[in-house]
C-alpha cells in the first residue's frame, strides 16, 4: 500500500511562497484503486511528482509498504522508485522501438539477462492483452494499445504501487474502458495499490473503489465511491 502523510509542498520562498499541497493525508491499500480528482490547479501534478519522488516534498512523507521513501538518496532512492510504476497521459513510448523492446527497457537498465528479459516481456504483454503485438511499433498501435504497452512497461519491475496520472485523458471512451478494465484486473490479480489521478469524473465512476477530492492542496472528501455518487 501507499500512504501519504501530512504531505506538504511549497514552491518559492516567503513572502511569495505558494503552498500547493497542504498537510495532505491519503492511504491507498493494496488491492484497491483510489481516484484523486480535482480541478485544474488543484495540485494533482504536484501530487504525482511527489509520489514518484521526482519532487521532494517540503514536509511530510511518502510511505510504501511501510517504508518511508521521502528522505532516501542515490541508489536507495533509485531502488525505492522501482516500487512505484507510473503511467501518464502520453504513453511515453520510444517510437523507434517495438512494443516488446519498450517493455524490455527497464529490465535492461536493471541488468536482467536476455533470456529472463524475453520471458518476462512475453508474460507482461500477455497480461495486458498484447501478446500478438510484440513486434509492432508504437505508430502501428492504437492509442489504447500504446497505453497498454506503457502499463506493461510500468509493471516490468514488479511495483507494489501504480500511479496513473491522467492516463486515460487522451483516449476515446472505448479505449478508456479497456484501460480501466485492465487496471481493475491488475488490482485484483497483483494486489496493486493504484492511485488514479484524473480530472474526468466519468472515468472515476468506472474504475475507483474510493475517491479523494483534492482542493487547495488538501483532500476535502475521501469516501467510498457510492457515498460520493449519492451526494447531490
Ligand atoms: P493540477 O495538476 O491539479 O492542475 P498543479 O500541481 O499543476 O495542479 O498546480 C497546482 C498549483 O501549483 C498551481 O497554482 C501552479 O501554478 C502551482 N505550481 C505548480 N508547479 C509549480 C512550480 N514548479 N513553481 C511554482 N508553482 C507551481
Ligand atoms: P514469481 O515472482 O515467482 O513469478 P509472483 O507471485 O511474484 O511469482 O507473481 C506471479 C505472476 O504475477 C508472475 O508471473 C509475475 O510476472 C506477475 N507479477 C507479480 N507481481 C507483479 C507486479 N508487481 N507487476 C507485474 N507482474 C507481477
């Protein structure tokens, strides 16, 4: 699971400091999907950057499976970051590499030997429903398929947390539905804790077990989905 504890992010120095995240608390248990929704400017991107440890919070902590990752540096930080897989709005695939080669990249960087890489890549593409598309280049795939390759790549190093940052925002409704169905499968089969950041309320209804509403840097409402929907 992932826990954000009193997470605060302030940009700039007083008197011009802007507090974007303000003592934010949020827990996503293993095997569940929490959506974080909020209008533009609410702090969603900043939250994503803190969760992936690309940005260091001003205070507070990011805790994954009980380990506080916030103050790690160097190799230990790099190792910790592998526990958090990320998918973005842009699939981020390398256009001159095939689906299989894209998924293989994190394994190569980690020094996994070729035979194990091949086995793992085949397994990952199968898991996201693209077993027959291993040798296709990104331009030969649909937007939804490219995002699936991105998901396979994000899973390559067996993360315990998956962060989805507007990952369905560029997709048509059908592709969006196939991605949300896949995320639910990953939640159930791998027990991932999935943090699903989006500005699209329709998608939230489809995917999330719980919804956290981000407003002025705080979670103003965090509730099981049905409670949120019941709200007038
Ligand atoms: P969202 O993703 O919900 O639109 P952001 O996290 O991008 O929200 O931005 C939240 C607020 O933080 C905005 O007011 C934005 O101007 C401010 N902000 C974001 N990044 C920076 C930065 N690097 N320096 C200063 N202010 C920033
Ligand atoms: P093993 O590591 O012995 O293969 P696991 O129980 O770790 O067994 O995983 C069972 C299957 O699920 C494996 O084939 C593995 O590829 C897949 N798997 C498990 N955890 C993850 C994860 N976090 N990301 C992607 N795939 C995973």
